[in-house]
C-alpha cells in the first residue's frame, strides 16, 4: 500500500468514528435501493445483534450495521487496490442523504413533542409538560456535541424555556411526609 493510500485510509478511519458517519441511508437521492440477500453464521448474527442492542454505536438495526460495514469495507478495498468505481460519488450523495434524514427526523421529533406538550397543557397537566421537556433535554445533552445537539437544544429551550422558568423550585422546608400528591 502506498503512503498516500495509507494516509487516505487513516483519514477515513478517523472521520468514520463520527457518530453521524454510522448512518448509511438505504435509498439513493431518487428513492432507489437494491435488496441484497446474504447468509451468515449464527455467531455473526448474534454478534451483530449484540452490537446493535449494546447502544454503544448508533445502529438502530442489523441492516444499519451491515450498510455501514459494507461502506467501510468498500473504502478499505479501494485503499488497498483502487478500482474504478463510484464510491466518491456515493460518498457525496451519502452526505446529502444523511443531512436530509437528520432534518426529517428533527422535524418529526419536534412535531411529536409539540403535540404531546400542548396536549398536556390543554388538559391542565403543566407538570407533565415540564417533565417531558426535562426528559428531552436530558436525552439531548447525552447526544454527541455538534450541530444536531446544538440545534435540538436551541429549539427546545427557545420554544419551551418558559415552562422551565415557571417551574416550582424544590425546597427541603416544603417536604412533609404526611402530604400525598
């Protein structure tokens, strides 16, 4: 392997540790996809399931893991013995498709959150609306630092910050073991 290929491979390895790079959409920009059937040893299937279930990697399913593995392997093959292929064009398309997928999910999450929060508020259950906002913020703060985390935080804090500002504060003096909620 030449030094240039080795450097390219290492750059891909470092970039591919970005959690966003684990997302490899199944469809291209025109909505096309191809089904590929494979058989694997039971131990490999169990290992894939274990990695997905571990939540240490941002895979939602075994097909997510397989698509990511194929993409990484194609890059590795190209670094070992370059072959005329469309991997560069596919990578460019993947960047756009990932962005589109993230934006779509972002909008869907916020629409669902809006519906739940306004439902709680309309039913006079403001404390449940607050609880939901706090739970969402806790999950978002566990996201890797970056554009999407910042976007979620900014949106939720901007839209629902008033619920948290008006939140009653806990006081050790107001705790009474005889009171029940």
